DNA sequence: TCCTTTATAGTCGTTCTGACCATAAAGGAG
DNA sequence: CTCCTTTATGGTCAGAACGACTATAAAGGA
C-alpha cells in the first residue's frame, strides 16, 4: 500500500476510528489497509551551554503517569501544524521563552514503539535543539515547572525520554565534527575560546588551544572575524578577538573527536 | 503539555476524533491540548547497486491521486506496530521479496507538512534502506507494479517523494564517509573492487584504486580478509581477494568525498 | 612589580593524503 | 603460443594535516 494515502479499499473509516487503549491490538473486523488513528506528539531535547556545563531543559510532570517526574518538553501536534511548527509552539508555551529565533531545531528521529506510552498509541517526533544562553524558563502551559539541569545530574526521565535524550546528545556530538553546528550554541559574536568551550563541554574532553585555533581558522567559511572588535569585559587575560559564524554549512575536513583517533 | 500523553484536561475525545479533510483546520470547539488523530505511514527509499548503477525501488500507483505515477513503497502503520516493523512488512508485501534479513533499514526523518497529502492529514516516517543484489520485485499488495529504476532516470514522483528520495540519497552519501554502511550494499563476501564501486556509484565520482585500498585496509574493523578465498569467476583480470564486513561501526578517520576537499 | 590568566604565534616530527608508477595474474585475440 | 588488455596489488614521494609543545603578548589581581 502506498505511503501517504489510503487506497481505494482504504477509505477513511468514520465509524471505525478506533482509539486503541493500552497495548493496541488490531480491532476485530479491522481492515489492515485502512486508516488507523494515532496521536502524534513532539518531544524536544533542548541543550545550551551555561557556566561551562552542558544543560538540558526539563519540565516536571503534573499528572499521571510519571507524575512528579522530569520529562522533556513537548506536546501534541495540532491538525494544521507540521511537527516543526508544533515543536516551536510547545517550547514557547511550556517555557515562556518568547524569542526562539536564535534556536536551532533539528529533527532527531521518530519514536513509535507501540508500548512507549502506557495509556494510548502515541507516535512522537523527537527534536534536538540548541540555543545560546537562553533565559530561565517560566514553566507555563501544562508543565508544572521548567528548569535547566546539567546533563547527567538527574535520574530517570518519564516515558522513553532517557533514550531520546541520549540519542540527541550523541547526535549533537557527532554533528559538531562535520558541521558548523557549534556556533548555534553561541551568540552572534563570540571568541574562539568560547567556541572551543562548546566543543569541550559537549564532547567532555579537553582540546589543545593553539591546535583548535589553527584548525578553525583554516576551515573556510566556519568563522569570520568581526571587523573592529576585541573583547575586554570580565576577562582575566588578554582580550580575545571576536568572530561571527561564517557561511559554510559543513566542515571539510571534519574536526574529529580525540577519542576516535584511538 | 507533555509529550507522549494527554494530561488531565486532555482526555481522549471519543466523539471528538475529527478526521480533518484537505488542509486541516482546528475544528470548532476543539481543545488544542486534546488528542488529535493522524494517519501515520511509512515511506521507504530502498537503494541497491546493480549493473554498476545506483537503483531505487519504485512502485506504480493504481489510484488517485497521482494514479499511474511512480512512488516510493510504503503504507500505513498498524496500531500494534512500530514504524520499523511496518516498514519491513510493507516492503515485503509490495515487492514479494520474502528475505529482507540482509536489508539495512534506517530512519531518515518524518515528513509532517499539513498539506503533503491532498486528501487527509498524514504523517509519514521515512526510511532509507540498502540491500545487496535484491531480487526483481513482484509488485504485490496495493502496488500495481514494482521495479528497480536507476537513480535519476525517472520524472517527478507522487506526493513529496522526490524530496524524501533526495534526502535519503544525501544521507546515504554522507554516511558512507564515516560509517561502514557501504558493506550493506554487498553480499557477505566481496572484493575491494566491489566495495569501491559502491562508493563510486553512490557518490558519482571516480576514486583512485590503490589509495582506496590503502585507506580501507588501514581502517581497523572495516573489512577483514576471508581465510582461504580468491575469486576466479567471470573476472577478466587478476582474481581479487575476498573480504567480509568487520566489526567496527564507525570509520575513524573518515573516508571523505573528494568534492569536499575543494 | 610580580604573578596568574588567557590569547595568539610559531616549531617540529609524525602521519595522512593524493598523484603517481610498477608488477602480478588472469582472459581474449591474433 | 604470444601479445594485449584488464583488473588486482604493491610501492614511492611530495605536500598537507595533525598532535605535542614552546614562546610571546596583553590583560587583571595580589
């Protein structure tokens, strides 16, 4: 049967829109080629680098199941929305953060195990998101609370959100190698030291400063110097030059994690 | 609202399971936090290398819309299935290929634009799949016909399948660089020449044979020699040694496409 | 006025890469 | 049987890239 549409023998069953409860089973008399209704949600693994640590945005659940447990922000996709639109809307609703323009959103994958939600059949499109110094979330919408938590400092999350979060972290780490994604963690203007800190924080490894600098500057389109800028404020050492993100999307050759080198 | 479950104010609306027709709009009196039903499908971009060309598995549509047009194989996810399970089942149904054990299946991403299907709201989980010398498809299930077509030799596909196919090709090409994925195109035992041909076919570029060989053999866990094998049949030149896939999953350092080198 | 801290420049030896050339071992044409 | 073509495999060599490391510059704090 073909893809995104029910064929002739597969008309939309108005009176057949069975909502499976619990572990769904094909209902009796159900045409396996007919439209079966699912709930579609989005889940977001939102990362930021604050205070030199990798932080994740979590919300506290108010209702059962998993009441009181931390979970990834997310929610239902509305009939007129794409998953991407729903992701931005839900994030804004649950955190009270209105300016999501600087947020990098990227589809991770879709989680569709039949038993991933104990109550009903839910398919969830997961996103990985990165943002520079996002403000403290307010906890709106249906989230009891919303907080930044350092990655790895919390227990088991609700549903399969531990898996989603781990997948997202792995994906982000891998993408830093061959894309300019790291600049999404930073404000429009940044120093090479800050860029290096992003890599070190996400990868959890220390990098050699002169070598990192040489590599970044040798990659065309990764960063470009800000015309007249040097930074003075707060720094204890020599002021660093300011850079902004370049026009390249991919890094060639890639900036590999030290671990991979054996 | 949280992810994979409706909260207290979001009970499953039995009489509210509106199936949006056409460009869906939020129905009047619809609680935006309630469960909204979607049809969930899978679409598969299945690649293989045959006769030195990259081939894609396509099916011909029998019904409107897009009747007579070629499309990617796929179909509805059943209530008790994950998207991965549905993908294998649909592929077997539509092609008559029973042995899908050697097939590499990998989630690409989910396409959820509200207007991607002219008839109803369909969210599709797309997969990229690779297989060694798969048999001629029989065209069963709801597919009028099923055929291998050389990539790039066909016109516009149905729905947004052109985009899905292009995304899949790009993903496969990128993954060849840093993973052992190429062996998924080949039978259990293969020569280095065949492995090189996979890279050349997918990337569309010629590679230097001695250099390719040196690189592959220098990467630990990529391939390992078959104890007592040399190949004689059919070849016009010197018989090549046989190799099988190694245990490594990732390639470090990666095998980069020549284009990226500038 | 040190001392610490951070940024930046440069060195040096190893490894990797791309562009080659050379040889080995098969089948086919004459 | 003898070239000739084809494919596999082994090797060279210069330049680029990389990791480890040293040195200098410019700020703030003790």
